[in-house]
């Protein structure tokens, strides 16, 4: 119970009205009414007088937890007053409006914290998407380079002595089902003298005349960059390790090497001769006779394959056959070989005994040597009615 409620209860027990209590205390009825409504607090002098009049301690009147004699304490709201001696303290009570204000303030703080967290997550997500987009653009650039499409190379400083070591390997790739059937498969490694992997974007750049290609350069634990790609067949090209500064955009082109004479390494030169039974060359053209609408081809044929244009040939014949055609139709064919390699001169040979007769004039026919090389390429060389000819295989 509040102090006002206790005064009202004790007053009624004494059978006094508010006006009667006021007369005994020398106060007005309005003053007593304000006490009982807890709109005012009695002075200490009035509290002492009330204590004497009602026969209860002052503490009982002031403290809500102190029960009136013979009564249970009732909970109170509003201003709480306690007294010990001459001291009075006030204990504020939260109203519904205050409670709702605190709840709204807490909700506002929570929303602000969640908003900041969401914004931070969005920024990190956007940053990750930008990095992913950059990577995809680099991959797309590499794919364009691998497709053999030319682009304008980046300008930048060229450095010729900026690598500790490097390596370039290449080999021919042939696929008859592709638009560009003959490609060069390239692999690179390069170890720069100055390494700044976190501050630079690395790629390998290949230049050949006006054409240029690129591929990713991946840094490995040995502090060397590695990469590989394919380009259309070229006789020569130059390889750079291109480093682009992430901050300033400055470009450094570290030279690996300029290579040339590549196409010759993948060519085969061929010649042939007709021979007699003792293996001597026949120069009289007697092996091919065409008369009266009939053609007879009879003799021993030797085919020789070699490459006199390079010291590093990478191409050789795997199978060889002789074919007689009229238009696209095959009239006769036979295997020549097997193909033999002679170490003394580094050349390849194939032989065959021919004994053909057809009811067609030779002018309407085409006699060819068909060769399949170690890359699967099919090449043909035509044989005429003379004893010796020499042709280059592209």
C-alpha cells in the first residue's frame, strides 16, 4: 500500500472524514485529499502527528513493504517514499509510455546494428563479385587468344634481362574436324628476378607479326609462372611474361625468347624412283606404258622421305601406299612398306613391287603416293611417267 492509501485506511478506521482529520492536524480537507491520492507527501511534522494519532510507526506509513496492523500489503505504483530518521528517498516507477519508449529505442538500435551488418555483407559480396568478374574477363581474354583471334597488345616497357630462367615447349596438334586443323600447343615457364604476385597481374603474351595471343600465368611454389595455350601454326613468334601493376596499370613485358623456323620442322620432303630387279634406277620411263587405251604400270618403286631444311625434324611418315585413281574413284591401291628408318642418313624409305594393268589411258588417270604422318595428316604426291621427281610436302 502507498502512504496515501494507508492514511485513508487509518482515517476510516478512526471514523474520521478528510475534513475532520484536517481539523485535528490544523490543515484543510484538500491537503488530506492530496495525501490520500498520493498527489502530495506529508511533512515530517505531519507524519509524526499522524503516527501519534493513528498509533502506528512513521516507517509503517512511509514504507510500502510495511503492512498496517492486521492488514496485508498491497502493491503500489507511482512515487514511492521511504523514511529513515529524517531522510526521504523517491523510487521512480516505469509507466507504460516509458516502457514503450524504451522498447522502441531498443528496436531502433537493433535495426541500426542489423542495417550496418547487412551493408557490410553487401559490400563484401560486391567486392567478391567484382573480383570474380575480373577473373572471368581474364579467362575470356585467354579464350579469345586461344581461338586465334588477334587483339591489340598492351603497350608497356619491354625488359630483355629480367628473368632468372625460362622454358618454352611446343608441338603440333592436328584435328581434321576443326576449322583450323593445324595448331601449335605451347607451354611456358618463367621465373622473374623481381617478384610481386600480390601487386601484379601476370599473363603470357605471344606475338607473331600483327597477331597476338595470351594465356594465364599461374605462380607456383618455385616462384615461377606457368602457362599453356594453343595458337594457329606460325613459322615464328615471340613470347613475353606480361606483368600489369594492379594499382597504376603500368605494364612490363619480360622477354622470354623469339623462335623461328617452326613450320619447316613439321614438313616432309619426298622423292621417288623406279628401280629394276637389282635395285638400279630406271631412267627410261619404261615402268609406265600407255598405248591403245590401256595403261600398264610395272616395276619396283622406292619412296624416300626426309627434311633437309632443319636439324630438328619433328615429322615422319607412319604409313604409305600407292593409289591409282580416275577422278575420285580408286582403281588400284597397295601398301608401300613398312616404312623403314635409316640411321646413317636420318631418312625414311618405303618400297613396293607394282604390276598393274587397266583399260584406261594414262592421261585420264592419276597415280599418287599417299602418306600419313605421325600427326595423322594425309599428304599426296603425284607420280608422272618420268623416272624421277622431287616435291616438298607442306
